[in-house]
C-alpha cells in the first residue's frame, strides 16, 4: 500500500474532532509511537536511577564514616557502574525515541499534505479564486506543521511528565513510605486549587479570551492591509481607534482573567512545590525516635526526598501547559478537516466528447453560498461567433464567463458545449477546449516567458513571442534588461495591472483553444492600446467561439450578439443596432458611454488639459 492510499483509508475525516481526532491521526503511525513511548518511559526510569544510586552511595559512605574498612568496595563499584549505565541508557533511549517520533510525525505530515494536495486537485476551480487562497496556504503550512509538534514532541512529553512523577514517587515509597506520604499530600490539593480554571466559568473565560484574541488579530491584519486607503482618505485616527479598541478589549479581558485565576494558580504552583513543607515535619518526628545509625540514615534520606520531591513539580506543571498547547493544535486540525471535507467537483468516469464548440446556457441558476447571482439564464453562442456580455458591475457577467470553464457547477439548469453537458466532458478535455483570460490576473513567480508558456507547454520561444506581439506586450518585454527571462514578482520585476493583463492575454492566445473567454481583458489598457490589441486579436480569434466581457461599449459594436446582464438575468439581447433601437438599458449605457468618450476625446485634443 502506498503512503498516499494509506492516507486515503485511515486519515480521511470521519466526523471526529478535537483531541480524539488528533489521537486518531497519530494512531496511523501507532507502531512507531507506542515503541517511542515505551522507550521514553524506560528513559525516565534510567533518568531517575542515578539519583537513587548516588543516594545509596552517599548513604553507604556516611554509615561507615567511623570505620572506612567496612565500606563494601564491590557494592560501591556496582553503584558507580549503574549510575553511569543509567545516564547512558537515558541518552540512547531519548535519542532513539525522538527519532521514532519524528519519523512518525514527518510521515504523517507528508500524508496529510499529500491528502490535502490530492483533495485540492478535486476541488472546483472556483474554490481557489475566492478569498480562500490565504487560508488554504495557512492550512497547508501552519496548521499541518502544528501536528508535528504533537506527534513528535507532545506525546513523548506527556509520557515523560506522567511517568516521571510516578517513578519518582514509587522510588520514594520504596526507600521510606512515611516520608513518601509527605511528598504526595500536597499534589491532590494542588489540582484541587486549580479546579476553578477548569470550572464552566473558567472555560467560558478561556473561550472568550480566544475570541478576543482572534478579533484583535483580524483587526491588526485589516489595519495594516488597509493602510493605503486609510492614508489616502486621511482616516488614520479613525482606523487607529478601531484597532486600539480591540487591543484594549483583549488587554482588559486578559487582566480580568489573570485576576480571577491568580489565586487558584498561585495556590496550584505553591502546593505543587510544597513537598518539603510536609516532608520535614515527618522527618523531624521520625528523627526524634531514631538514634545513631538510624539518624544518619534518615538525614541522607531526607535530602533525597527534598531533591526528588521538588523535581515532581516540574513535569506536573508542564503537563498543564501541554493541555493548552494541544487545544491550539486541535483548532488547526479543524481547519485541515474543513478542507478535507469541502465539496468536490465530480469528474465523469469517461467524459463525453463535444462534437462542436457552440455554447448553450439552459435556464442556468447559480448562487455563491446563499447569495443567488444568476437566475434562469438561457442563451446560445453559435460555433465561430462572438458574443459580448455587458451590464452594470456585479450583474453576474464574470460568473457566467467562469461557468463556461466549469469553475463551479451550476445550481440548476445546464451548460452545454458542443452538445455535451460541461459536467460530463471531464475537466482535462474542457480545459483544452476553453481558454479564459480571467478578470483577476494570476501570474506565477517565474520568468515572463514561462508565464506565457503556461498556456501551452509545447510552444517554442517564437510562438511565445508571437503571442506576446498579439497581446501588445512584446515591445515592453523586449525593453526589459533581461527580456523574456525577467522574473515576475518578489525579487524580480513588478508589472503594472495593464502589463499583467497583457501577459495573461498572451498566455491565453498561446493556448490557441477553440473557445475563448475574455473577461475585461483590456480593462487597464488605454484606448489607443486597446484598439491595437483588438485589431491584433481579430486575426487570432477568427473562426473561434468567443465570449467577451467589455466595459467599454465601443469595443464590441460589431460582435454577432450582445447580451445585457443585470442582476443575474439577461435583460436585453441582440446586435448593437437592435439594442440601440430598443430604448432600454443598453441604450442608456451607450448614451452615458458616448458622453464620457467625447469628454475623453476632448481631453485628448487638449481642451480639458
Ligand atoms: N467568489 C465569490 N464569492 C461570493 N460572491 C461572489 C464571488 N464572485 C462574485 N460574487 C458576487 O456575485 C455577484 C456577481 O458578480 P460578478 O459575476 O463578478 O459580476 P460582474 O462580473 O458582472 O461584475 C456580485 O454580487 C459579487 O459580489
Ligand atoms: Mg466581472
């Protein structure tokens, strides 16, 4: 069984959440982890052993202080070797246990990441164009990484923090049960004092604290991200007030929480290390009745008890903080599971082959979550013809365009390409058929050449240049010192919105698909450039089936069909001439448009300038 399919069978989400889910995930590597835990437990015994042997050694020397000849040399040597052995075993087992837990952890991380990657591949493309990209990255990186903490470190920490007090207390009982009772008396009291933090009120406070922390973090991000807008509109003070309000709210709650739990937490910490308080009186009481050798014996034993008794507090305290850490890890796990259970885009077994490139929307409705965006949209785009979508912003044009490439599935109705439902074509074949220039351009952190070549991996450099020429971006690229080898983005060259748009247009041209969807592909271009791009496009688009979304109406006056989209419906349809004749939305848009354009022309002629 391969690692990835192991993931599919065992790590897949099954409704469990929180710590049980975390344990279930760790459980996929239980063999490693159980073995590592056993080693960790033995390591703790080895860790405590030197304390016991040194104690026995000192005791042997002190008891024979008056008569050195009586010291059992063989016994002393044996204790010496056991001490050394304990230290060595502790080292070796700790190392081996950690190796095993890290092997388990990193193979689990690998499996989760492979599982997430496989899952993302089955998700609708639209999933990624939404505002989720940042959070997907966080899930794949941070949230998965946190699981490493639990599997590689926390499990063994817990084992050690539980076993160390048990072994220590066991050893103390072995040496002197009366003093041992003194050591353990304060422990239950300590946990009792801590109760208030785990009471319903305490947990409520913790939840509230987490909420305010999240609110504060959200505001901080928004504050920083919105800084340009804030500055441009001189809203620094107002924005800062909101930011400050959340920071204060967080501070106030934290202080309140600290005040409420200060007493019980202090009680907890004090009692946890209060061993001597109970050991010493018992020791004094016992000493009163002991004489000579028994007295020396008791004094050495008391030192052992004070030392080990104090050492019990540390692991118990660590155990408390571990719980808080693990709760944090489980919140990240919930995010991972959200991705793993998100609805997928079903793929057909063997896809239908479209027989042509005509597009047909049949009574299509669509909603993003609750918000209905398209409502009964029907139209056809005959093969080889050009259809333009126009209308007010937010009307649903982009959504229509993206549905052709099946970024999402329709809510109801059907979208046909060449007589086949896009859901039955299969995403690979559909991707080959449809080339889209998205309204939101996405370029990779790579060279300009590779960004364009993404449209067609087999293209030669000359093909890339030819596509760039059509998109009117060649001259610009050529003017860069490194030309087509220029890296885009961080550490490289930043392109303006218009330049990015033209690179992505070149990418779509290079793809040379029979269906082309252009979503405001020239929105950033100035009128002169736009006209040039359009002329060049005419040749490469000849014979293709085209859907074009334009916000400058004069660019689409000679297309075969114009659909006017408003609030999720087609309100008018026809040629430019038809629509001007109907006194409707298109006519009004055209009037506004021509006025604005004349104003532009005036500007060009220097009237306004
Ligand atoms: N990814 C998305 N998630 C949620 N709502 C969206 C998303 N994309 C667009 N919308 C909403 O859908 C409506 C139509 O948007 P869109 O198709 O982009 O219109 P247009 O391209 O005509 O401006 C708008 O109200 C917009 O806010
Ligand atoms: Mg749009």
